[in-house]
C-alpha cells in the first residue's frame, strides 16, 4: 500500500527550487512519485509508509532550505488489489461503478488483463476492509 500526501512548502522562488526538492525526494528510498508546484507552494508525494516516514520527507524538504509542513487533511491511501474471476468489461464496469459511488473513494482503475484494481481513498472516510468487501460483493 502507498500513501499520497501534500506538503506546504514555503521559500521556493524558481524552478531550480522545484528541481532541488524533486531530486532529493526522488532519491529517497520509499518515495514512489513526486510533484512539486511552485505556483501552489506545495509538494505532492506518493510513498510507501513501511519504508519511509512522513517526518523523513519533511526533513528532506527542510534540508533543501525550505519550510515544510505536512498537510494531514490531504492524506490518501493507494492500493493495488488482486481481483480474480473477472471475465469481461462488464465485470470491470461493475466494480468501478460500485466503488466510485462510495464516500471516501477518490479514484478507481480496474484492469481485466492485470486482474487488479488500483484504488485511492481517504482513510478518514472509509476503511480498506469495506472496499474489499464491496469488490467481493460484485461477484
């Protein structure tokens, strides 16, 4: 499972600042993706929480010379779940339809070929067990 979270970053003045943060974070073990926005004064980071801590990411940004604060309201979990037994695109649409309608679900991508669903959700609104049960109930 991965987590996607935003950090407020103060003190950036140019694209060189953006690249500095992106380069440091991309080299950090456990960081899967980084997008830094100068215009929004923020960094969005996808990371494996069992490999790298939120505090480590905050400190890495601060070590670049910027003030950084994790936005805990932006916390999202992402999981790739094995979905076995699907036989057609109707199965895919059924799962996507059920999950997309649930409170707290941010995005759903189901792949018939890979036999998996990638789900992004707000852990304050819904638990992974509820998501798995909803998929199981699709048949």
